[in-house]
């Protein structure tokens, strides 16, 4: 009998490795079936390559256009005789196998991307394997911890509001149980720690290092991923500790662009849509919001998953045919534009207001949310 998912408190405690590999193979096939991305990157470093937007980025640049050579970094747990590996470990295996089958250059390093030793290892791998200087660097790290390489201090992020407690309804994606959850405001130390982990400091360190090593091509671009979201998630997200980290990330893009001026390079943040991640399942207000959002966007034919989003980012923003990259007033790429359409948000608000424990299955797309969440751990049909 195939293993069944074990979900507790918004966390999936096990993984189906073969399912992870099927999921990656499916996305690779989807990307290969599309028209090639014109004028895309040829040598790409993906920091945080094993899942979500990072994995989608690696698939899109390798299989969706000029067949870019890719070097990926992620910190994964390999399987043992007694315990399965992390989902990302199987995802990386599947990507590497598919790349080899296509004759694509691809190297994956399992290491702590925040560590200076990892930066040195990436430089050595790039030289030993004959990588061309990177013309795209994707920064897509998601970790609750980061050790500052300069001080040795380890910081732990905290997903909390700032200034006052936050109470919101949350949704158990497996049982459809709804309940109110209250989160106390962050301390100044927790705000600082979250910025240190999830802000732009490490992104700047990476780009400074790569530039110093001569590993960036003229005209190189680097992109990091962010989120803004609707009013109903503001207190716990954009106005909370996560928002402070994202503001720092966005400021880092400007610092990087200035540092890359002599190369004609660019640092930019892409604000992406709300999607199912292992983190979003435990953030109050996010599961009910995403479930309602999926219902509305699918009804309008506007729903996108990670690969759809990144494919559009590459084709219509970073490598737009006319060479122009549309950005908002803050200089950010907005591929959350379909999510944030006023008519979409108005319909989502109406569903959220009507939501009760008795109508979750009919009012929301909880089934789609559940499917996407389980797929993150390899439990796919």
C-alpha cells in the first residue's frame, strides 16, 4: 500500500519521494511544451532551488528557452535506511536526472546558502565545471534560521504582528475546522531577527561575492521574490515582521543595482501571488484567504501556480520582447497583478465574509489548496 500523508497542525510529517519526482517531471514536461522563452538567460545560479518559486525558476530557464546551464543551492536532508529525505532532496534529484537526459549542464549543491563556505564552494564548482559567468541569479531562500557569517550569531525569524496582537480566523486544510488564533506582537529583537533572516543582507553578500570573483556577466540580472497581499492579511504579513523583512529585501535591490552599475547589471524584486507553501499553511488568515482566492481566480481563468508565475515573469518582465521591464512606482515587478485586481479582491472579500465552518467545502477551493499542499510533499495523483 502506498504511504498516506500524515498532517498535523498545518504540517505534513512525511514525504513520498517518488511522488516528488513525478511532480517535477510533470512541470518539466509542461515547460517544454511551451514556445521557447526568447532572449532568456544562458547561465543561472538559483539560491534556494529545491521547491516553490526557486525550483520553478530553475525548470523555466533550463527547459523553457535557451536551455540555460544551472547551478542550484539548497540545504536538503538525504534519505537514510530509516528515514525519508526532505521533499527538496527528491526534487533536486529529479531535476538533475532530467537535465542529464537533455544534455544540460546542471550541478546541485546541498549546503547552507547563508554560509561563506558555501559561497566559496559555488565559485569553485562554477570554475571546475566551466560555467559561463552568471547572467541571472535567482535569490529564493526560505529558512527560519540564519547565522550571520560575520558575527557567528544565529537569528530565528518570527511571523508576528507589530505593535498590537493580531486575531484572525484560520482553517485546518485537512479537517476544514475553523478557529480564531491570536498572535502576540513581536519584540524589537524578534523584528530585527526576522529582518536578518528574511531580509536582503545575505542577497547583497552573495552579489558582492560573485562580482568580486568575476562570476557575473555584463548586463546580469538578479531577482528576489516577495509578497504584499490584501488588506485581510496585512497585520500578520506586510505590516508585521515579514513585511519589515520584505522592505529590507526591496531596499537591497537598489543597493545591488548601484553596485552592479559598472556591469550594467540590475537587482529587482518580483512581487508574486499568494500560493500554497509549507509556510503559508501555518500563517493565520492565509489558508482561508488562499482557498477563497483560488476559487475566484480559477472561475475567472486567472489561476497560476509557481511555474506559470515564473514563466510569465521571464517572458513578460525580465526578458520582455521589447526589452522594457514594467515595474511599479517602487521599482518592483508585479506578477501579483492578477491577484490584486479590484474585481478579484472584491469577490474574495465577499467569500471571506460569508465563510463558516459549515460551508468551507462549497465557498472555497479548499480541495485545490489541499491538493497543492500535499503535492509539496510528493502526495500527487
